[in-house]
C-alpha cells in the first residue's frame, strides 16, 4: 500500500475543497452551521476502520468515538462525555457499537501478548475470553477464535452501554436511542449486523423507583 506524505495530505485537502465548492458552493457554509447526526458510532481505533468510508456517509452524519477494540468503558470520562453529549444534546436516534474481524486488540486479548497500558485496556476482553474459553477453544483455527471473540466483545459492549447512568436516564425518560451491534469484515468490506436483542438490559423505571424507595427506607 502506498502511503501519502504530509505534503500529499495537504495537497489532497485543497483538491477536495475545490471539488466540493464546484459541486456545491454552500457546502462548507452549511457544514459550519452545526451538527445534528442521527448516529453515534463507537468503533475501534484501527486505521482500517473509518465507518464513513464503508457506509458512504457524509461529514455531519455520524458522531464518532473510537478506541482500541471498541470498548464501552464505564470509567472512561472521554467515552462517557461523548455518550452524554450524543444523547442529551445531539439527540442521536441510533448508537452503533462496531467491532471488526482481524482486530489486533482482540487478538492481543485472546493470546495474552500485550504489555503496558494496552494490556490493561484490553483486559476486559481477556476476561470475556476466559468466560467463554471452552467454546472458543473448540473452534478450528486462530482466525475463527479471534473473530468469534470479536462478536462476543461487541455484544458485551452493547450490554455495558445499558449499565451507564446516561443510558438508564435516557430509558427512564423515553429518550434512549436504538442500539445496534455490528462487525465489519475487512476481507469483504461488508458489515454484519449481529441483531443483538437489548430488551433484557432495558431499565424498568417502576422497578428502579421501587429500588430507590427501598434504599431510602433502609437508611
């Protein structure tokens, strides 16, 4: 693969701006007025994973948060800030948690080959592997194991979304976006919808209110 030089990046930017202005003279003026994207995308930092390229979406359509192995970390202030802003200010209608096959972070968690901060970051995926070790180890080869763990990881991160106070609040108020779990296959470029059922993780507002009352009485 031929990589662009720094000079090429700036040159290509100018060429793209010229093209956009020719096609639509108001393009950048309209783009600068604000954003109201219908989607929040939580994806992997892998350089091969710009979802806008694979979905042919335009700037302003997808609000993005990316990290190694597309984690929904309940103590990550960066992620939680993005989630809160997306739901409470941008009013996104959909949240997409998207992993991918051939993921280095998943492979590192599966094989225990990382050190340092990355090792700590992918440790939840390692724990997920240990929880499902018997079924994963029965798979025929390394690729099958890695790809299955990638799918399990997406499901786990979707579940984690519903553990955040931000999503619980949105559910109580009837404002929660629809959540989707996807995996992108880099061999084909196609996106696989895992069709994850999320109903069991939805907060029941009446049960939550009852729980608050019980805690108050106990105090």
